[in-house]
């Protein structure tokens, strides 16, 4: 590893800008893309953009921060894959909750084969809301997916019976509560199919045409989309609780990094992923999940893993904001 020379600073700015652009391809709740980057010669800053927050469904910013954590991991991978060793200070400015991470690169490092591989999965990864095929996910694949989350400091707790029955009840209940709350309904209508800001939100072709057959219901978006779901039943899917020791902003950010890592690993292994967050949004159902963890941590997201059908068409891509909307040049404004 060598120290960076002064003459490399233009390369570094470009590397930060590229990393921020790659961060923008991360998954986010309702595809809100609630991040804003400042890229300059001294570093890359990740901020929360609360103009794309879900104040009703996510008043604490838990899902917003998890989404930003996923973007942070994507950006870290982009730097690693390009041969820069990133150093990250999380929640680096106590004066502002919005300043989520400060990334610098101090040295060159050859990218690991693993980082290069996961980086290549970034453009292949998508949320898949269709039923999974009726074949078990290999145990070795599940172990590698769990390890990817653990490497980023988050646990993944696989759910068996009777917890799966309780998850199914909780997911149905969370859907009912979300749809019955007029403010939440309006918020979801805005981001899913509504008159939301261009190149954000969940497009109709990513929303199932009807409720897919499954034991644990996915999020009910309140109206059908055009995504064909076929006749399959997701009975072979495996459900995991992504958790951290605490339930504060740093836990949320790190859970998002772990989400990105285990999702990209799953993509590499041919395993489809569907996050379920309505059960996290509703305090009563979040508490049901917390009890499943028997005190080892706080649940921050439910993830469904399953094999995608070999003859299924690829999931349609979702839009992203243009880079100039989410990446700004330094210097870095004070909070
Ligand atoms: C924190 C978080 C929560 C999410 N919750 C749900 C959910 O409850 N139901 C769902 O269908 N998708 C959920 N998603 C997936 C997003 O809708 C998806 O990432 C976004 O629309 C972008 O699409 P893509 O993942 O295909 O790139 C969630 C994603 C994140 C990061």
C-alpha cells in the first residue's frame, strides 16, 4: 500500500464522484433515494436528504438511514473495486443527524476478487416481488449470505416455525394498519404510482398485478401494478430478520451496509431477495419480531430469500435520480 501523492488528487475527486454515483444505485424504501453526496478533494460526505423522507411510515428515519447505509456500502465497494482503500467515519458530526458518513481514501490497495465480484452485481441486483420457485435455497448459500451480513456487523436470524406463522400474521396486520391510515395511504400512493418527483418511487411494472401466492404477505401497495406473478407459491422461501445490538442511527446505518452486502452476495449466488419493512414500521409488529430475537438484538428489516425461476424474465429496473441531483461538489457546507 502506498500513500496517495498530491498529483493524484484529481483522480481521487473522480473516484469519490464515481463512488457517489454508484451509491445512487442502491435499494431504498419506496425508491425514495433519500441521500445526498458531497464529493471534494478532501473526502466524500454522505448526507440524509429528508426532502425524500417518509414522515408518516418512518417518523424516526430508521428506513431512511438503512437505505443510506446501503448506498454507503455501494460507494465503499466502488472505491475498493477501483483500488482505493476507503476509510469511513460514521455519524462524524455530532452537530447534525443528517451527516451520516465521511469517507476518505488514504492509500491504494489491490481490490479483492470478492469486492470486484460484488461490485459487478450492483447493476444486476433488483427487488423481486414475484413468488420464488419451489426449490429449497441451498444451506451453503444461506450460510454465505448470513456471513456477508455478519462481516458488516449485523446478524441475520433465520425464522422457523412457529415464528413464521407469527411473521405471516404480523405482515398481514401491518399491511392492514398501513392501508387504513389515511396519511400513510397518501404517502404510499405518492411514492408508488403517484405524482412523485421524476425518477423516484416504485414504478407500476415492479408492483405485482395481483397478490402473489405466499405464506407471508409482501407489502400491499394498495393498487395493482403490471408485474406478472405467475401461478407459483413462495412456500420454499426463507425469511431472515436483519438485526443489530441497538436501535439507533448507527445501528440503522450499519444495518443498511449489511443489507447491501448480503443482497449483493445473494444476487451473486442466484438468490432473489425481497425486503419486508411494513412489519418494522408498525411499532406493535416490530415488537413481535423483537421477541423472536430473544434479547440478542433489535430487528431492523425482514428479508425474504428464494430461488428465482430459471425461465422468469428479469425484473424490470427501477429509475434513479440523475447524478447531478444527488451528487454535489465540495466544499462541504456546515450544518
Ligand atoms: C429499507 C428498505 C425497505 C424496503 N421495504 C420494502 C417493502 O416493504 N416491500 C417491498 O416490496 N420492497 C421494499 N423495499 C425495496 C424497495 O422498494 C426497492 O429497493 C426500490 O423500489 C428500488 O428497487 P430495486 O431494489 O429493484 O433497485 C425496501 C428497500 C429498502 C432499502
